[in-house]
């Protein structure tokens, strides 16, 4: 049988006459991405985390060109990040002194760039794979995973975070991490669309996975167990230092006085924890103050843990280096304390300049990236030692990286994260950040202490539940207890490899099925 071009197009594009205008489709995709914000903290309307990807899936089902599919996916991703990460506007405009118009352009460019992930998801889904829920969910996880490392990574706005406190689904996190939660949620969303199209077979897989996750929730397996030592009393100090004053030289002494005063009633507790860079100068410039705090800590049998910029003078070779490397770090001092942790995951353009060396082509900026950049801590660092326990650390932004936190949690009894979310004001950013810490606690079966400058300061248990929480934007102390736990969750042992293996297999099978179908159609 000989097919004309028109006949072939009709066979391969049976729904082409039913497509909406591209402009309308792009608007719907843009809004579907933008609405995802309300699935996350502080709103917590988790059904939107199903509705949002379901809309994108439905928009991509009709036959269309790869170019059209890319535009639809890109519009979704752009809406997702322009709205979901709009908290960046506060740091860019309010604290970065960038004009409103330029700050908005920068947010738009960021959204357009991050939107490429969903753009390529849609393109591959349209051109290379069978258009069905399993391949769609697998591609979704692939792009979430790529956001944790590609171009330094920006691992934000994952679907799984919307279900952090929905334990009937997030019970999968200790087994396979946040990506497993995302996979089931997106698969369920796409399967619901197919059910509405009277193709209910895919719901069987979704329901089976939901039965597994719900059973885990009801059985409540203890992946880790208490170490058997008494709980530790902790005091988390929230200084609430205004961001526009934090790094002013003339305010440094006042900052130290604020933290010392807040801590004066807390000596005698097992652990006193200060936030990120709460000592706003290098340790070499603050030895007098540090020694005084250490003296009091030793006298009161208290472990003092604080964030501080650390200058590594021992690693300085004046014959080859312009100045010593410096790190955003956490240090444990005082009674029964030892260790220094250097932040591994740095904030692009905030803590370092990406693609170092390229600025040297501009005479006025030559060498400036070296002056502006923190150094990156090694991936092989020993945990802090406090009160006979091993304490894993995550500084600010890096707690958003599941695998980095997982590696830092191995061999520890509990975890800390320190941050300065004053950069983001009253936006949703700090609350989304807290939600990520809850997921990290659940994945690793460890208690978390979270000390921040302006909030949200909190104590989180091994199930990701907030045990104690301080109000935002108040100068206060959060007191509580933390439990030391031992053992490894399956996620700590195997990381993302099981999920990546499954999605690779699904994508390969879908690709081969797509090729076989195309060959069959061409042969008719």
C-alpha cells in the first residue's frame, strides 16, 4: 500500500484538527506552572501539585510538532519559576539595590532559563517517547534530578515537596528520596487525565504505588532507632539582624553583643546553636570574642556551635596565592566539642562567580571573581563532634540538595542546618526552605536543628515533623530537645540510584515502543 504525504499526516496526527490555538495553549501552560506555588509552603494546597502537572500532560497529548511541544513545556516551566521563585526579587531589588525594572527582567530571564528543563521534557515526550503517564512521570523526575547538578544546580520547586506532611505519600522518602514522592504524584496526575479519557489502565499502577506508600505510613517502620542516650537540651539563637546592617563593619560589634546577650541565659544547656555567619567576620578578626565565649561554654559545660566565615591561613602559600582561601563554615567549640565544616554547595553570584576566569577578559573586572568568591568545601569532611555524638551539617542553600545532605548524614546521630533567610524578607522563600529541611529529615531518619537569623528557626524530628518552631522576624531563643539516632534509611544507603534506574528503564522501554509503533504505521 502506497501512502501519500497527506495520508501519512492524517494517520500520525489524528488530533491535529482539534488542537487549541498555540497562543491560548501557551497561556494555559504558563498559568498551570504559576499555580504550582500554592501547592508548597506556606499555602500547602497539595492537590494543586497534582492538577498543575496534569494540565501540562493534557496539553501535550494531541499530536503536534516538536517545536509546538517545546513552547508549551517552556511556558509551563517559565511560569513555574517566575512565580514559584519570585522570592528572589526581594534579595535582588530590596537588598541588592537593583532597580525594579531590572530586577523584574532578571527574574524573567531566570524563569526563561529554568523553563528550558520543562521545554525539553515536552519536546522529548512528544518526539521520542510514547505519550503515556509512565514516560511522562519518568521524564519529570529526570528534569528534577538534572536541576540538582546541571549548571551548578537550582533544586527548587520539586513536586514531592508539596507532600512533605502528607505521610500517606511521603513515607516513600526514606526509601528512595523526594524523587520517589515526585514520581508517584506526577504518575497519579497523568493517570487521572487518562482516566477521564476512559483509559483507566494506568490508574492500576498509580493505585498500587499508593497502596505501598499508604501501607508504609500505617505500619510506620522505624528505619533508624534511638541511640539509647539521653536527649540533648538545645537552644537555637535567632538574632533577627536586619540584612542591610548585617555586614556593615560599624554594626559588627552590635551583632556580637546581640548574640552574646541572647545566649547569656542559655549557658548550661547541652548545645547552643547560632545561625549562619552570626559572627560577621573571619575567625582571625574575632579571636578575642570567640575565646571569651569558649571560656564561658567550658565553665558551664556547654557546646557552642556557630556559623562563621573561616579563613584558612594554614593553606595559604604567598608564593602562589594572593590571599588565603575562605569558607562559609560551621565550627563546634566549648565543652565536648570539636570540628569545622566548610560549606560545599555555594550560591552562584552570591558566594562565588561561576565560570571563574572568564571575567579576566574585561580589564575592569580582571581578578574580581577571586576577591568575591568563597572556596568550596571538600565532599569528604568529618562530622562535628559534640557531647559524644557525631553531628552532620548543612549550611543554608545546600540543604536543598538531597544527595549532599545524604552524604553528610552518613555516620551521624543528628543533623543541623544554619541559614540567613533575611535575604528573602516576608516572601515564601524561607518557608519553602523549611519544607526542604523537613524532607531531608524524613529521607535520612535524623532529627534536625535549624537555626536562622530571621526565621524559620525550628527543631524537626526524624519523621520530618516540626517539634518546636520560633516565630519569624523576632529576636528570640528556641529551646527544645533533640534525639540521637543510629542506622541508615534505604535512601542513605542507595541514594537516587534505584529511582534513576527505574526511570531509565521506563524511558528506554517507551522509546523502543515508540519506534516500533512508528515502523508499524509506516508499513501499513
